[in-house]
C-alpha cells in the first residue's frame, strides 16, 4: 500500500476529539479494532486515559491527550505532533460537542457563547489545523459530527440545532471546495444515541423542569442506539466516502420530507412538540432546573 494514500482503516492514524465518552468513545474503540492508531483526545483526560488503556489492553494502538477544542493552538499542536510522530494523518474526527436545551428564553449569552465555541468553533479549529497537513500529504478524511437536529427544525434544542446546522453547512461546502485535493469530508448526523449528552453531559446544560425519572422515561421512548453500534455503521459509511451519514437510518425520512416539503415537516414537528409540552411541561414559567452534569 502506498504511503501517499488514505488507509481504510488498517494502519491508519486517526484523531478523535470528544473521545472519552459517547460517540467519540465508540469511534475510537471501533477504529482501533479495525487496525488504526487512535489518538483519544478529550478535555476529560482521566476518562480518555481509561478509553486508551482499554484499547491497548484489547491489543489496539491508542494514546490519550488532553484537549480543549476551543483552543486553536492546542488543536494545532496536537495534529502537528501526531504528524511528526506517525508521519501521516488519515482521519480527523471533529466530534467534541455539548448540548444546551430548554426554553430559548432561559438561554444566557454565556450559554450561546459556550455552545458555539465548542460545537462550531471547535470544528472550525479542527478543519483549519488539519487542512494544511492533509493538503501537503495529498490525502485525508475530515469527519465532523453534527446531528439530525442540523437537518430539520428542532424545538427545545434551538441553540444546539443552530450549531449543528452550521456544521452540516460547513461540511458540505468544504467537501465541494476541496474534493480535487484528495481530501474527503463527511458529516455524521446521529439520531438518538445513548450518550451522556442526552442528559446534559458534564459541560452541557438542560434548562428544564423535569425530574431525572421523567427525563429518562422520555428519552427511552426514543429508543436510543448504542454508541458502539453507531460507530460500526458510521465507519462503514465513512469508508464508502458518504457525504451525509444519518444513523439510525429511519431518521432519513425526516430529512427527505424536509427537503421535499419543509412546511409539512414544520407543521408535524410543531404539533409533536405541543403534545410533548402538554405531557411534560418542561418549558413552564417556573424556575428551571439547570443541569450541568
């Protein structure tokens, strides 16, 4: 195999941000199973070390690195150091993200700055730092994690949806612009996956009036997919160089409807959201229970 070609995935070098838990953890583990040398990057270094250690124990190659994706100099140093150590950078998974949910009137300017900083600026930082490296070597695959919330109206998670729409737009525009350079770009659009972000995560926030029991009951009705299953399906699609990767696949129905008749989907989502609020009035005028777990 030529050293000037993208490796899929055996003997590839892959950096995964937000890899200490959830989808990032699933991707890191599956990449290692398929023979990649994985850099497990996360601001939660203790958890990242656990993921890397488990990968090595299972016979894979991985190392943990503490990374705040909002720090562009740190992102640049990580990618440059990876290139110097391994001689290549096959994959960058811009996966780190947070969720801030609840009534839009409860969002503070700090909430907006935080979610834009991580979910959008973090992806931009990764693209900005990876692109010259991949351009110089003549290959590479940038994979950005968005959400189905970036493909359709998503009441209740307006700030999150805003950033994920931006990530989808960035990814598709970038894919078209740099296609001739040999660099691939894909965007992951997960539906409901069983990750810490569903309940706020360590760095997110849920401005809601639901108890933990009510929240868990509501989430279970959506039948979350396991991160490991998501990772397997996602890596198969990335290997095929798919542009927009929607998993679970049944969420594609909403995407198709939104493209064909946006007004119809808007009406449907509004009605469903109204039913949700009648059952669980989490957007009431009472003081919210702000989770930052």
